[in-house]
């Protein structure tokens, strides 16, 4: 009896590599916990419209990278192509905005600094040293529009 191969684009992760993955996850979880972040777990698939409405129906993610299917009630579903839309849905649906899940509804320099410090702590916790952050600023919507027009 022959078994089918794993699907193209997927990989099996087994020891010793799986142990390394677990160790990385443990280190990151500890650092997030120390910084008062708590885990959330959201579905692997969602209603397709969550992604088409948030990402736009013409993006490459929707047309090239999203796997869609119908459930038993013939509703359009999609494997989650990214996490942001699911996090926003989870926060709004469960009224968690005041709970501080992720860094929701935060903006400005303080939020940017928090994220940079968190990434710095994670990299340091993983033993990565002598790294440099290179920051980029796209500007406000007017500046972005001018830049977009120059590229065309």
C-alpha cells in the first residue's frame, strides 16, 4: 500500500527541528507573559467575507493565496490567509477592546516603541545579538497618495 505524499508547499516538522520550534515558542511565550500579553486562539478558517471585506476583493491574497470552500450549509469559508482580520473580529465580537488584547486600538510613538521593545526582548531571549532596527515611515494619507502617483 502506498501512502500519498504531503501536499506541495507543506512540511513535516519532527525531532530535532520540532524540539527547536517548541523551545522558541516557549521563550517567546515567557517574554510576552512578562510584558502582560496574554494568548488568544482564533479559528483556522473563517467566513470568506471577513477577508474580502477587510483586504479588498482585488488583492493578491484574495486571488492567489486564499483557499476557499463551502461548508455543509453552502456558506463560503476560507482558510485564514493572515491573522489581523481574525484578531479584529475576535476583539470586536467578544468586546475585548478594554482588555488590551494584542496592541489593539493603540497608536502613535508609544505603541511603536512598545512593539520595538517587545521584538528586541524576543530577539535577545532567542540569543540573537547585535541586531539593528531599520525604520521606515510612509507618511500621512496625502503623502502616500503623492508617492503612489509618482510610481505610476
